[in-house]
């Protein structure tokens, strides 16, 4: 077979061509750049109103109704006021409508990101000397936002360049916006430098394990609200265990009113979810259970005066309208620069994976790089409006697609619903108990926590992936969410390295009356190939597994050429000494002269050819090439031929560059074959020629 000759352009020519293409400035190119950056300009003029509007309005209203209670609830995770969660939901929907390429993804607050933001906010508040007891009346219940008057406790401190009059809430949102701004910048930079490949290291097992482990942490953080106890917020590693220890130490202080409310709310929410799952094919829209529970619980709390009579913790005042935009504080960014990295990676990984999943399901395409820009600007721009980190969320996206969503017009409808709450309805949630919000959060974790039921099936499917999932879950829960993600990625990569370091190896036999060969260990009735051993190595050959390759080859063929060569040299030396002594009439002790000569002759091997099946060898590095050259040399000293079969073009090129086939590749036709059967036939013909010449 002759290889095609490819015309190679020089790097200079390639760079010039790319610069000429990217730096050309024409009206058409400018238009394409703008329309690529704002995909809404392409699809909105082609919007089929009669066909799409009903589904988009329906899904938009449903998602908006779901967003409101979730936004208020997830503010507990982020350690911020509910108003900021509502701002986040509003701006994220508008920006993704303009810049996103997915038709179905729902972008907004996400429980995992809220948790990660909350952990950073709590840490920085603690370092700044603030009290993390968020049930303080001065902060929680007597809070009104006004441009001229802020009834917030202030501290006489200079914190990260902020004004001394900045209180706990001001500092908390300052940290959150700085963190969100940096996460968005990182995501945009990843898009600029085409670093989307980073997400490929977040395998499904790692992402599922991270979500499940973080869900355990979220659940743990909400237990104190469920039972109405006040415990210190744990910081650093081991939050999961520390929090549970504090819960059991203070369980006697549980608020009976909160406990009863939590039991009732969880029972109602779980029952409604189960009914919804069972009859979802009959329901055109999902039941707005969360909203109903919040409305009823707020009315009961308000008219029953649960806060005043039973000291039940409530959400407090939620102001209406918008706070004037403010630039994120750059003096705080150095404190959260590292924390923004996992936040950015997790955010775009979930967004891109969901976008591609739904694009495949509904037969359209998304641009991963534009998705990174979109989610990046969904963080950068809202950070000027007192918002925190966002990404796509699976649960809301599933609801969105199931309620008839056709385009991102539904996101605008959802934003309008949130806007109505922001402008008019927010103060009505003053008496809403925090335990109700905790119930909504915990019930929303059902999907992630149910992953534990899938462990046996996952283990049956792939043991290594199950191990990666378990390591990620327990490290995310028991150490910290960020460390859990890092440990999961590193452990996943380590598993891949180990699997290539110790891959499967096999000796092959011939399938009767065919030109095909398979694993002699796995299949019965295979015919051994006379005078040849066929060895398969199922991995790339590189520096980390070259020793395993050699050990496996020697073990399976039953011959170590180095040891055999040394043994033969030793026997030859002994034979020469014996011949000298034989001339003097001496013999080896216990043997006569003829037996001694037979004893010193080395044992003959039962094969003269080794064929290496390289069909699974995807690449060779320098160490791999040297290893193949060494075994070629070592076996040739024993009069054993080594042949290579089924090499891919990149492996052949590596062998050529390493002079494996000799100068000018003169021996290539004798050492390389495009099929195992071709190598076997060559070895047989060579044996026949050798036997004929010997006769």
C-alpha cells in the first residue's frame, strides 16, 4: 500500500492565512461577528409566532412560577438576602435570551453554585470579624432598602477598601459580586482562548458524584432551619461532620413549630412530586406545588403570628424595585480569585453538557464556544446589579422542555414573572418561615440523592466509573465541594493512567478456516499458529507502560531473550570447558560424556516468530519506539523474528522517524504487515524456504 503525499504548509503560511481571515474588516464580516455574538439576531426574525408562542408562553410562566420560590430558598445557600436571588434570576434569563444558542436550557440560580458562593461569603465574613448568626434581628427582620436610609448594623472597620459604614449585608454581597465577576471573566477568557476542552476532564461520573456529594452538604446545611436551632456555621474542611455534631449537640433546642411545619411541608412536597412523576404523561404542566406551599405557609405564619408567638425564624422584609447598579469591588477580588476558578469550571461544564444534551434530543446544533461567552456574560453583567453566579440547571431545563418550550422567548416570559414579583409582590413574603424554604431546597435534591439507588447498576456497568463516583461523592461531602471536584478529576485521570499502565494483554489463536485471530484465553476451539506467537497489547505504548509490555510479552511467550541469551552464552562457555576436559578423559560428576554434552545444550524454543498485534496501540512515544527496537534486536540474537501487524499511520510514522525499519526503510516490507494473517503467511513462507535450503 502506498501512502498519500500530503502538502504541508509551513507554520508561517498557516499563521498568515489565519490572520488574514480573522483581521479582514468588511461589512459582511462585521455583520456576521455581531450576529454570532448575539444569536438572537439570527433566529428572532424567523420566529414562527403562531407555531411557537403558546409553548413559549406556557413554559415561561411555569418556569417563572418555579423560579420565585427557588430563588428565595436558594438565598439561604448563598448566605444572601432573597432580593439578590430574584435579581439573579431576572438578569440571567434576559442575557441568555440574547446570547445563548440553546433553545431549551434554563439559566438562573443553581443550588450547587449557590452553595459554593455561600461558602466563600461565610469564610470572608468570618475573616472580616462579622457574626455569622444570620438570625440576628438587626439584620434579618428590620431590613429596608432605601437609597438614603439603611437600617443595617454597621461596623467601624475598613474591609477590603470598602467604606467603614458598610455592614454585614453590604460586605456579603460585595464578596458575592466580586466572586461572580471573576468567574464570568474566567469563562469569557476560556472562550477567547478556546479552552472548552477543560470540561472533557469532568466526566459524567465526576459531575454526578460532585452533584451528589454537594447535595449531601446542602441537605446538612438546611437541617438547622428544618428544626429551628441556632448553631455556628462551620468553616473549612469537614463541614459535613462538624455540622452534624453541632446539630446533635443542640437537638434539645429544636423549635417545635418549625419541626411540625417542616414535616407537613416535606410530606406535601414529596407527595406532590411523586404524583407528578406518576401522572406526568397526563398533566400538561407540572403542579406548582412549591408556590402553593409558600403562599399557604406565608398566610399561616402571618395570621398565626408564628414569629412572635413561637419564635419561628422568618425571611424578613424583601424590598421592591431595583438597587442602583454598582461596579464590583476590585479590592476584594484578590481574596476570591482562586475560589472563582472551580465556580467558573462547574458553571460552564453544566451549561455546555445540558445544551449539547438537549440539542441532540431535539435535532439542532449549539456552539460550545458561544455558550461559554453567554454564561460568562450572564455572570459579568449581572454582577454590576448585585447578582451572584448562575448556570444552566437540569431540573428547570427538563420542566421547560416538557411544557412546550420552542425558543428562548420563554426566558423573557420567565423574566417578566420574576419582574412582577420584584416590583410588586416581594414584600408579601415577609412572614415566610425559613424552614419552609429549607424544605423546598431539600425536596429539590431528590434527583441527586436518588443516585445512591443507581450504585449497583452503575457498578455492574463499570466498576472503575463507580469507584470514581464514590470517591468524588465522599470527598465532596466530607472534605469540601471544591476539593471534592479537584479530587474527583485527579482520581479519574489517575484511573485512566493506571488502565493504560496495566492494560489487557493476550496471546491470539486462529479461528478455524478463517483469516481472523482472537484471544486464546477468552474463546474456545482456536487453533494455535505453528512456530509463531501472536501477542496483543491493548493500549498505547509509552514510557509508563513499557516495562509492563516487556514483562507481559516475556511471560506469555515463555521466553525472556536477555536471560535466554545469557544462559546460552554460559552454556557455550561450559561446553567449551567440557570439551577441553573431555580431551583429558574427564566427565561431569554423575554423567557420562554423552549425557554431559546433552545436558549442556540449551533447550530449543517452539517458535521462530513473534507477531505483535498493534491494532490497539494508538501512539508510540520515544520510550515505546526504543522498546520495540530493543526486542527486535534481542530476539534476533536468538534467531527469532519479530513482526508488527495492524499499525495505524501515526504509529508507522513514529517507527520510521525512530529508524525501526533501518536506513531508508529497506526492511519495512519484512517487518510490517497490514494484517495479522499477512504476517502469519509471511512467517510460514519464510519457514518453508529455510527448511528447503536446509535440506
